């Protein structure tokens, strides 16, 4: 009936159009008046072309505009790079090689083995050039295949965008892309034109798809992901059809297009994975082409440049990005394991995303985590993917399927878990055979395993580069090839996912769960029945039915204990004694990408550290990651998260009761940040009174992590000590740390090269009513006189600061005088201005001001160019001038002697010099130490008591030892300073 209605509809459409332009049904009159409507001077031939333009070119322009809009859309994962680029600017063409039919359908090898191709590289446009082996008058069928992650979808997207822009495949007037995943979900029969109109309504009646003449030669069909469709080329299974208006199953429509029975003049591009190559008979394929990823460092470098070096206008950021690219390129040129992984463009994306996360984290950007990056990476590559067993022609694709990501967890994840458990990163071929498919029994499982090994296994595991370098050119049977995870962190991620999903249960635990579910369901049915029969049977019988509820409750207790063991594993792995003095986990991640430049770090005898493993376990429990995993077919229940979280808090608090090195504390902060659980974070912080991160190489990311974690604490929470000394902090990092500073009483920022501009932020911090800084240590920061003057502006209004250290900050005489004028308006108790080039007059003015101050009891003035007379004057002025003062004496630490006596503070002075001399001007320190020796010798000569002379001799010996170590360059680097 549809074939009868179609001509009538077409006639009705033509009649309505003619009514609009005021023409009659007479052909000659229609032609004349139509020419008048279109153009007063045009000929009938021009009128015909104008009508053709109206009905043909205009829908194509709409089509190009909408395709450009759809294919330019970036997924959410791409927006984390800042949005400064477009798909055109970031695209790098992967290597594409044309293959012969026997090469494509022969023994499939790892794509990593195509790094030195014998064939020349081709482009997609070259694949559609006329071929001698294909009949004239028929379009070309091109099959583009490749492994997971080699860039098939990216090539397709770039191809569509370039066609819309008119830069490639311009001899095709119409390009129609289809997703085979969408077509495979259609259950109703549809004609080719209906399939087109379902997605592109404006092409519903386009004449290029009518099948008349040879108009279809200007059409290119693009089918992406052919492995997701069932194609049956048998005549008995798929009928022949040449009518584009005839309804057929989507698979039958595609088969007839490839057979060149339907629109034979049209050309077709099909993309698929390696395992689906045999689904299209060779005789229906004009050309085979394999997409081989990035086979050389130059392509990889071009990709990194497009991703990291963005035109954001930030010069400092671009300089840092350029330095990262150079380090990456050096690592790739060394034929490192990263170079093998970046053969896959997907791993290039992961590398860029990780480096962007490590170096360009912005407090204004949405929250990103390392676990979230890896989860998004897997969703981009395996989102919606199923491991189908429908490779035969009689089994529908959707009839039996398993989540591909879940299959990865149960196979590769199991291998990763075993490696983490036994501290191993490389595996032999026999071990791969044992852990991946070693227990396969049924034909269905064998088909799944074959497809998995062909398409997916090489994506996660690659030949070990280090072991390959030691192989001879012709390896013998005894030379066993080793395999490693393409990216080391991927092993830890998959191991963590394997544990969190509960796949590491024993066979008894899995059986117990199944029995519990069955009995639990049965008990519900029995309870319903008993409620009906309760009026007719004795009450004693109810006790029998209550036994049905016993087993599920027992299983619930067993499950809770299992979740507690997961939490215990997380805490134990995070605070392993063997890993206590490794670099923090974020530095380890960076080194795995950029390599180690310079002396190689010593390897622990306890094996490979896996410090990301517990952090990934915590990050996977975050709700956002669980949502993404749910889309991948991996479900983590909320009850599981609650049980693990409850147990984890107890174990973390227990571990924090012991002293932890700075690296371990940084790892803990990263774990809490990845978890993104404010309640758990607040409970853990409640047990922490100090955070010492001294000598940690702080970055913008680490500063953001610290601030984010401390922001989860209540507003009243205060750390006693936040030690960020020797952390390479910058002014920008201080701004990110502002929320953390509000939660501390004693802030240590010494040895960080902070300049005068940082004093503006510190001044505002002291003026902030929400902060309660009691001690501020700024030793060895070039604040200079201008910066200190800015900082002192906060003294009149701040009432919490009691200890201020400005040692070796470039204060000078003017800064000391400015400080003396502002002291009376503040509640300071101890002031350190040692080693600041302060002369006698400024020092005397400062001490006079301190003596009149109601609360200052100690002033540090050693290592300043003070004369002997000046030092003596500082000590003799011991009584306040004002009658209203308290009458106490101010301790002035100017030298190891006080006149002819030894200063009671000689030991703290020498201790400070020993700790900090390695970063100071050595000649200046040596000169001051020699002055100390001269003063000690003079004082010793003035003493008559033998005991006092012995005391002087002991102090002299301490100064001489310090001087000797300084001359021999054996003093330890600067560490924490307590005053």
C-alpha cells in the first residue's frame, strides 16, 4: 500500500508548490512563469538549475551545518583541558596503512609490531581514489580497522568535520554517517531512506538517495563500529533488495549496500575492530586499511603540543607547558615504556590529562581527581561496550552479552591484583595464559576470550621494553618475553577496582552470596504464605520458618567483615613502613610520565611500591566515579561504600596516632581528596593536631589538595602546626593555600623564596577575622624592607600573633626602625630579626621599643653587623624606662656572650646557625663564627674561676666544630626551625 501512496504524495507536493508560484499545469506555461519567478532574464535551463538548487543544495547545506555542530561537540572529559582548543587544532593524524586482503584476514598480531611499516602511509581521502581492481560505475567499499584506542573514532570525527568545511572528499556531495551501535538497537524494519530520515529529517526525500540514474555516485555512507552489528551475507538469510524505499532490518540494508545491490554507485567507509574483519567477505571490500596509532615520537610530540600548549594568553603557563613537552619528548626518545604505551592515541590522551591535572590545576575549575581521570579514560574507550558472543551468523548480537569493562576487571584486573599482592609489575606469557582465560571451558567462553585477546588485551598489556632490549635478534626458546601494563598506574587502578567490586572473593564466599540471595527471596515468599495460614497452624511451627532469616543475616555479618578487610588493606598499603621514605605519590606519578633526569633513585629491596593502589580504592568509592562505572557495567553498591568508609575511619585514626613522615602525610591528604567524602575527612582531621610537609615539593595541585581537605573541617577546627618549610612555595600557591591557613595556629613558611608581593596576602591573612595565627615563621624568604613594611600594616589590628620570625628576610635598618614604631600597638611575645644586616642604632631602637612593650620577652639579633660596643649596650639596657612598665628584662640574643659572661641562649643560637648555614652566605657565617670565637676567648681570659673557664672552653669547642663543618661543607641542609 505504501508504494501506491508514494506517487500520490509526490504529485500533491508538486501541485502545492506550483500553486504557490502561480503557475498552471500546462508544462510550457509552467516553464515560462517559473523563469519569471526565479529570474526575469534566465532561460528555462537556468530555471531548472534554480529549482535543483532549491531542492538539492539547500538540504545539503543544512546537513553540513548540523553535522559540524554535532561532531564539534566535545565530551565532558575533554573540557578539563580548559576549553582553549577545538577538535581541528588538537587533531594529529595517526598512521594509516593500506593492507592487502590476505594481510588483513591473516594471522592477527599485536598492533605494537607495526611500528616500522613497509607500506607507505595513506590518508582516508587517498583510499577513495579510483582503483584498478574495482569495476567502473560502482562506488568503493573501504574497510578501516584497528585495535581499541588507536584512533578510529577520532579519524571519523575529523573526516566528517573536514568534509563539512570542504577540505577533503569534496567529490562527494553528501556524506551520511551512521553509528552501528544505534543501528544495532533498532528492532523495526526500515528502508534506507527511512533510516536516513530518522537521523537526518531534512534528507528524507533527497534525490541523491532515490536510486535513479547514477546520482548515488556523489554519496558516501560512513558506518562506524561495524563490530556492534549482526551482518549475514548469505542469500538465504538476507534477501536481495535494490529499492531504497523497501523496509528491511538495518543489518540487511547495510549488507545490500556492501553487496552493491542497493545504490551500487555509492561509496562506503566502514570502521571496525580486528576481531570483526571476517564479518564482511573479501569480495565485497575494495580496500583494506589499518589504523596503527602514533608509531613515532614526532606524532606523539605533536599531539602533546596540541593538548598542553594552549593559546590561553598565559605566558608563564605556556613556558611550563613547553618544558613539560620537552621532558616528555626526551622520555619518548629513550624508547621508554611510555613510548610503547603512547603508540595508542588513547594513552597519549591519558598522559596529557594526567600532566594537566598535576601541573595546571586551577582552584576555579571543577573538581578533578586522578581516579576520575582514569575512570573517564576507560569510559571514553569502553563506554557501552559489550563482549558479544554473537560472532556466528545465527546468533543475534544483543542476545548474549557481557559488559566488556567487567570482563576486563575479572581477567586483567585479577592479574593486576596478583601483581600488587606479590609486588610484581612484569608477567610471563605463561602467567598471562594462566590468569586470562586459563579456566575457560565452554565454546561461548572461548569465543569471548578470542575476541578479548584480539581487540582488548594489547590495549592494557605491552611487551616490556627493558626485557626486549636484552633479547638477541633471534631469541631462543629459553628467552621468555615479559609483559607489563602499558601505564604503571593502570595496574594499580585495575587492582583497586577488582577489590572494590568484590571480585577477589573466594569460591566459598561467592557461593555463600548466591545461597543467601536465594534463601532471602524464598523467605519473603514463605512469610507471605505464613501470614495467611497463621490463623490455622500452631505458633510453634513459626520457629521453623524463622530459620530462613538466619542465613541472610549471617551472610550480612560476613560481608561487613569483608568490607572491613578492604578498609584495613587501604590503611596498611597507605602507611607501609617500606614505603615511608619514598617520594610522595603525586611525584611518583609525574616521574613515571616524564622519567627521572639525573641520578636514578635507589630502588627499595622490598620490591615495587604500589602507593596509588589504596588511593585508587578510595577514589573509586566517590559517587561521581561510581556513576561512570555503572555506565561501564561495574556496579558498586552504596551499602558497600558505607561499610568500607566506616571501617576506614577507624584504621586511619589508628595509624595517625603514630608519627608519620611528610611523604606519608601528603599521600593521606591525596587519599582524602580522591575520596571526596567531607564527613570522613572531617572525622580524620579531628585526630590530627599538626601537618608537617617540610621538604615536600609543593605544586599547585598539592596546594589545592591541602586546601580542599582542610576546607572539609568545621570552621572552629584549628591545627596547632602547619609546617610548609622548604616546599618551593610561590605567591600563586599561597593564594590557593588561603583556606588552609585559616585552620592553623602556627604557620611555618620558611625557606620558600617568597617575595614582597606575598606580604600583601600574609597581611590580609593576619587581618582576616576568621584566622587565628599565633606564630608566623618567614625565615629565609626575600621579603625585603618593602615587603616587611606591608606585613607590619597588620600589627595594629591583629591580636592573635605572638611569635614572628623575620630572620634573613632582607629587613635592613629602615625595616627595623619601622618595626620598632609599630610594636607598641601589638601583643607580640617573641621577635626574630637575626641575620638582617641591622646596625647598632637600629638594633638599639628596636630593643628599646621591645623593653617598653608589655609582652615581648625575647628578641633575636645575632648574625647582624653589630659592634662590640653595640652588643654591650643591648645587654646593659635591662630596665624599662617607663614607670608603668612591668619591670621585666627582655632577652636579647645577639651573641654567644653577654659581656664577659656566656649567654644562657648560646645553644639555641648555634643550633639555628647549624641548621640554616648551608643555605646562607657561607663567608658571612664564617666571619660571624670567628667573631664569636674572639668574644669567647676574651671572656675566658677575664674569668678567674676554673669552672667558668671550662664552660667557656666547651662553648668554644662547639663553635669551632660548627666552623670546621662549614669549611668542609658537611652541614646538613636546612630543616625545621622551632623559633
